[in-house]
C-alpha cells in the first residue's frame, strides 16, 4: 500500500529586506492596507520606505487599468533609502491590478491573487484575452490563488452586513495574510481599527474578523511553504515615528513658529499633492495655528502676504499649476520684502498634467517664474523626514532676508514615509525675530548687514510706513521712477539672496572629494542616487555623490567641488533644469540624465548609467 503524502511543514526563513506591493481598485483599500503594514513594520523596528501610487481619476470605472491603486513598502533590517525597484511580493485584488504591475515583476516573486475577481467581465476590463491563472503565463512566478472575496464573506457570515459592506473588509483579509507571511503581529492594526471606527461596532467586528481570518488562512492551509522574518534595523537610539513628507513639512512649520514665539498662518487652496499639509495643520489651533482654505490660489497668496505684513509666520503650499497662479503675488512679496514660505509639492506637468505622479519640473519656474528681476531663495529637502528640517530652515532664511523662500518638495517626498527620529525640542535652535519698537527717523527700507529691511508691525507708534508694488526708492520706500533708484534696489534684492551663501552649509560629498565621476542630484532623487552609488562603490569602483539642498544661492564651495571631478552626472526628474543652472554658473563637464515618466528613478537604472562612466 502506498504511503500517504505527508503535510509539508512551513519553513521560517530570515531575510534582510522585502518589498511588498498591494494593488487593487481605488475602492479596495490598498492605501490603507499598505499604511497599516508600514506602521506595524515601523513599530517592530524595521527601517521602512514607502511609495503610494494612486490614480488621478476620482471615480475611474471599477476593474479598469485606469482605476488601479497601489502601495509599495520596503521594510528591512538595514538602512534603506528607497521603496525598492520592484516588488518581492505582489498582492493583486483583481485582474487589472495584476495587468498594471506585470511589467515590474521579476521571475520567482510571490504573486497573491484574489481568484474570485477573475471573472470574464473583469478579465475583459483588464484587457486579458485569456485568464492568466489558467494559460500558464504566470508560470515564472510563485503564484498563490486565494479566493479572498469568498473567504472574507464566510468569515463575516454572522455579522448583519450586506455582501457589499462585507467586501469592504477584503483588504484586511489580504493584510492579515501578509502579516502571517512575514511574521508580523496583528495587535497594532486591531487597536487602530478600534480607534478608527469607534461607535461602529459592526464595522470594528467585520474588519477585525477579516484581519484574523487572513492571518489564520496562512497558518492553517499550508498554501505557503515559507514564512519570512525580518529583524529590527540597527537605527541610532531615540524615539521614532513614521512620517510622510507632507506631515514633516507641516510639523516643521509649526515648530518654526513656536521657536520664534510666533503664530503660524497657513493659507492654501487644495491641490494634489500638497493638500495634506493643509489637512494636517487645520486641527492644530491649540498650537496657535490659523489654517485658511482660500477660494483660489491668488487669494491664498494674498492672505499669506497680509499675515506676514501683520507679523505672523506665514506660509502657503501648492503644486506647479498653483505656483503659476501665485506668481504675480509672489513678485509683490519680493518687492514688499516680507518673510514668508511657499512650498511647492511638484507633480507631472505641464497644465493639469499628472496630478498624482512626481516630477521635478518646476525648478526653473521657482527660480524665474515671475515678471521682472524678482529673486527668491530656493531650497529642496531630500527625504520625507528632512522636510521637517527644511521647513524650519525656510522660515529661518525668510526672516534672515525678510523675503519669500520657496521650498521644493514633490509628490514622491510628500506621500512616501520613513522612520523619523523625533528631535528634542530643546535641541532645536531658536529663530530670532526682531521687530523695531521705536526708531528715530524710521526708514522702512533701511538695511542691516544681511541687506534685510526692518520687519515693522503695522500700528507701532512712530513706525508708520507704506508698502506697495510700484518701483521705489531704497531706504524711504517712496514711489520712484528714477532709473538709478530702480537699478539700485533691484541689485540690492539680488545681493541679499547671494549673501545667504555665508549662512547656509557648505556642500558635502559622499565618497572621495575628487575623481572621475560625481553624481549630483537634488530633491527626491536622493535615495535612488545614494543607493546606486553605494552599490557601484561596493563593487570597487570610484564614484562620489553630492546632493544639493540649497539651490538659490548654491553653497559657496559647490563650484570648486564640481571642478575636482572629470565628469558630473546629473540625474533629474525633468529634462535638465538643475543641469542648466549648473552650466550657467560653473565650468564643468555635465552629463544630463533626465526622466519624465511620472515615476521616480530606480536604483537599477541609475546603477547602469553610472557604470557607463566608471
């Protein structure tokens, strides 16, 4: 008699890092599932980096490629800089989610599919001629067919909800299954469900049961022969929290205002992907924050100018189209010489363009997108958590020059998340603000050593003054059409920005300070560039990396640093805007590497480009 087949034991395998991508319809809760997985990984102590990817269409037809929403999370036991080039695990809730991600999949990865969604109608919507679960086209992957819809309904059969309502918990089933697969605990998500849906007991019960059902499906069915464990990352000691770029920006603005003893006024018109800054600031009235949703971009900028005139720390946030609409008022702010911050969370353009996709194509707009000679300081954070520091820095510089500062973020930084070491408030430098109270012979455009004019508060006795957008005489601020007056004050404003090079940090270089190739980037390209440079250097080749965070003015030692290398490679999510500025300023051999696909650089494509030259 033949022996009965023995049940195969599940193996627990320790690995260094994993990239998971959750994908489904916009209404399938993939952003929520990805966020909860990220939170749990962060609580456990992994280093994490995420990339949400969602459609611009508010209500794309269900089951279509246009409606696919995804969330990628890279979690690791070592220091990581990006969400990863491609997933090691894809969770596809329907055929469209599978179709939209097939081009990114490498052989051997785990593909988990909801088989209940692979109906003839959904296959047609996803443009599959045949069912990929049956035609052998997925043979190169480790395919796991799970009837998620049916299993979720079965788990919730005792709860008095409609089938449609029960199906909303499918994302928690999928999340529970990935928790089992990667040896995660359910407790943080179960606690979040209790807090999120307080007072809605049936929803709490449904989501909690679905989460547990997914976990125990992995535990009991032996569909998966391998589980994976990723140990805690060796992060420096401290208190950490997960933070997105928009969250960090909002907290940086509030902290800057508190460190200056000032109220914060944030006036903005909602625009993707900057709207979350307004959302985060709106509830913070107890931190002396006034959040104002204006009727349009021009009104928002006008309100910010008014708040700055009144003595508040004033900021606004927008994206490329909004920056264009604000441009006239920003020019007015340059003439008025009032401190304020404009954060531009860039997206693909021109016009409406790609509202939910990242790009770095507004750099020249930030530098020159106003009529006349109207210089502004321009800075750019490199990581989501760095948005906190640079938001504070933007206000510090704005006060230093009594003028507007533009901070360039983008959709990748804004929505991506990573661990952030929460600073001790006592370690953060105070932003010193001085308002004149009494001044004999007060001149509204008198200058200090930084060429900043006095920030006088309206209504202060003896300091009455008039501001406006007409040409003016330096010192008095009187309206003047004299050619010499105009040229003088225009040059003063330019010199005021240039003198910031004396207070901003010098440019640092990762790797050797001279050699054959230097890779220069700015903004959100940091993670991919640094990872690619590390990979090439680990192979024994010489390449260095400089990431520019101060763009107007450039760091005072940047030009000398560039000239120490034979060639300079400049990867940008545009067609060469930083390269154009560098060429116009310095004598160096630049190689442009531009990308405008609405997607960030991958480590692989940058590694390949670097290897062409080393």
